[in-house]
């Protein structure tokens, strides 16, 4: 449902219209804004209503994901936007420097990632001009349509543009004037936008990210416990076909448990295969298929590979951590303790955005390893107030 973006001159005019729309939006009580945002989310969630059906139809072609995976993403994301949850989040905001209008540059790798940067500014009375990915603008456009149909004042405060990232003229116009720019995408995409942001404009950068899992020895007391953890880990791997910034690419298992890393790898492989029917993986592009073949070839050479048609788990003991190609391919590694975990993750640097954990009663030292530390099984379903990049979700909106 991609449409031709207006030219640069019209984009500049859009900024002025959105500033006026923000004044109208901010005049609404926050309780009313929260209620309207919640209704928009509810309508898109409702599979029996026309907006919800249309959204799912468009996502099926734009994302390449299967219907069960799309449904999971919608329900675990839009389902968070209840009136009470929005008001509780709004009460925590830093209102010292309110923003009237902002620009957000969205990524195309994970469709549900557009919900927060579009709906949370509206909650705060801040208008949004969003550049959607040219590869997938389905959810942003349906969100804007839902807001418009519920209340024209909210719809007027949210505009969606779709054009190629190589379109320098439109990009320049997009970045002309806003005091806040939020950008999601690869490190190269973030750098390109950063270089063009005007002086005095605040930049919120959400660059390339990935996740990992740590299974402490105290969580592996027996086979049933290990099997349950493997089931929860498989859900984190399968969600979004392992394409998001929070998706795990390796499981690091502490030595000393009743179930060792090699046995856990087999359990994880079984759990992923059990999801193949009810939670099917989407089709691979030729590029993804080639990357998967290469990763599996190395895995078979350096470790023990448990391979199925749509998932693979490799046990690689003490080999260096390798980032997987996604699409439900993951390695399992050994470590001795938290210091060993830290050493394992060190080559990934700032790109580690999520760490799923099982066991380990004292987790204070893990907070330095990733901005989002959570239980295994919840990596892909962060709460609305999660500081996914180490900042409050309303940071900058006021």
C-alpha cells in the first residue's frame, strides 16, 4: 500500500501543518488522548472488523511472515496500549522540555516496531511526521488511518511518508525544522540521518541491535526444568522469525547444571521443531537462504548441528560467538560464570540490546551487559514502559 511521497516543498509545508495540529492535540486532556489511542489500537487488533482485516492482509504481503507470527506480533504489541497503561506511562514522563512536533525515521525489519514511535508521541501531545520504510509501510499507514477515523485531531497530528533512503532532496526536507528526530535502522542508516540533522535538534538514535540468552546453572536443576526453559527460548527465537533488534542469536549456558549445554541444545532444537506447524516460519529470500546455508555449513564444521527444514541449533562449546543469519538459526555455547558471559558478549559491543536470562538470583551485574534484561520467553514481548535502548520510552516527547 505504498504511495508516492509529496515533493520536498510539500514536506516542508507538512511541518508547519503538523505544528498547528500539535497545538490542537495538546489542548485535549491527556486522559482523552490516552483513551483515543487505546481505541485505535483496539480497532486494529479486532480481526472481525474491517480495519483489522485490512491490516493483516497488507502485513501478509509486506512482511513475509506467516499469519500466526503476524498475529502474535500484533497482540503482544498493540495489546499493550490500554488507556490505563498509557496513563501510567505518561505519569512517569519528564515534562521539563516538551516537544511540539517530531520526525521519526522507521526501519523495515520488524513491522510492530512502528507502534511505539507513532502512538506514544500522540499520547504526549506531540505531532509526528514519520518516514516509513519503502520495504514495509503497512502498519504505519494503518495506524494513521485508525487515528483519523477515531478522531480527526489525532489523525491530523500523524503523517506518514514513504520514499527511498537514497532520496536526498526529500530527506533534507524531512529533517528541516524539527527539534526532535528519532531514527531506527542499521548503523549506516542512523549515521546518514545524524549527518544531516540540523544544529540544535535532538537526535534519538536506535541503531542495529541483537539479543542473546544466558541460562544459569541453577536453572538447569533437572530435565523438566531444562525442557521448559528450552520451550520459552524457542518462542523468543521464532517470534518475528528472529529478525528484530531483540531477537536472540546465541544461547550461553553456564557449566555445572544437571543438564549441560550440549543437552540443552538438543532440547532447544526439539522445541523449535515443535513450533514449526503452529507457528510456521515465513519464506526465505534468496539472500537469506544463502546466508543460512553458509551459517549452517560453518556450524556443522565447528560444532554439532541439529537441523530441520525451518530451524537449526548448533552446539559450538567454547567456539567464538557467531551472529546467526536469523530465520530460526541459533548457536548454543558454554561459559563458566558471569565473567565468562561478559567475555562472550564483548565482541558484540553496544549492539547487544536484549539479554534473556533463566536462573541466577543475583542479576545486578547483568544490567551492564544490555539495556533490556528480562526472563527468557519475554524477549520479544517487552512491556510498554521498557527502556529498550536504555532510555524511558517517552524520552524527548514531554
